[in-house]
C-alpha cells in the first residue's frame, strides 16, 4: 500500500501550509476572482503556482543529499539549519509585527504593488508571480527543507512522488479553496471574497509576522531536539 510515515505527513503539511499563506499571491488571486473572466484567469494562475512549487521541489530533490542538509533526527547539519532558519524567521516575524503596529490605518506598500500586478496581461502576471515565488527566501527554504525530509526518509519512487504531491497541494490550499468556492457558488461567494481582500490588505503583515513566529518556534524546537 502506498503511504508515507506519519511524521513526514506532518512536516510536509506544515511546510506546505506555511508556503501557501503568501499574502502577495493570495491577494493576486482575489483580484483575479473579482475581475473579468475569473474562473479562467484564476485557474491558470493557480495552475502556474502549483507547477512552480512542483518544479522547485523537483529541482531540490534532483540535487540530492550532496547539497541538501540531512534532516534525520539528530543530524548536525539539519540541526544547525533549523536553528539558523528559526533565528531568521524570528527576526522577520518581529519586523512584520512592528511594521503592522506602526503603520496605523495605512495599507502596507505591497498592497499598491498588487493593484498594479492585477492590471497586467495574464501571461505576464503569471511570469512575475512564478518568478517572485522562485526567489522568495522563506519559501525556498521551506521547499528545500521538504525535499530534505523526503530524501532522508529513504522512500521508494512512488512514495517520493506522493510526497511531492502532498507538499504541492498543501502549498496551494489557500489558493485552491477560494477558487473552488467561486466555481461552486459565484454569486454568494463574491461579497465574501471582497471582504477577504479588505482583511488581507489590512492584516497582511500581521499574517506574515504570526506565521513567521510560529514557524520559527517549530524549527527552533526541532533544532533544540536535535541538539539534545
């Protein structure tokens, strides 16, 4: 039977969920869903996101153990990587929370970029979105860490493909759910999407800050456990 170890499921879902909570990409999706031809344009956007995540993961897996830190329990390189990443995410989270507290009623700068991106032709928007995701330091680390977990588990090829699928879906949930909701009931979901957009614009930094602190705590705990 094709399955994955429970701890691997937990790690892949945790890392994927962290990747999926990207205010920039969620905001772009909401703009597409609230614009013209929402299902067609948003479907291409979500598909490009999933293919980008899958390509990043496949690239890291192809590099293999030679370039990725061992993530098995107690491994020295994996422990050091966890602690360094926890420190970086802690700093990022505190910076985002402080920015949110000092911004007042003004929306953050990235929301103005969203409106400009949303007006671009779809192929150009997809290219920019994929490029931004491919160079995001946080998401690069999370995908690399996921690949490291898959490699350390010593999986057979079908299991590895299953793991790649789990991470890709988990990393896309925040985009798949609004798209699916609009496809099922467009008229009733549109006002909620508009409200979600306003909430995201007002609390995007708070979301990123809270997520970064949570992930910093998780990776810090893994690193301390590895030291022990």
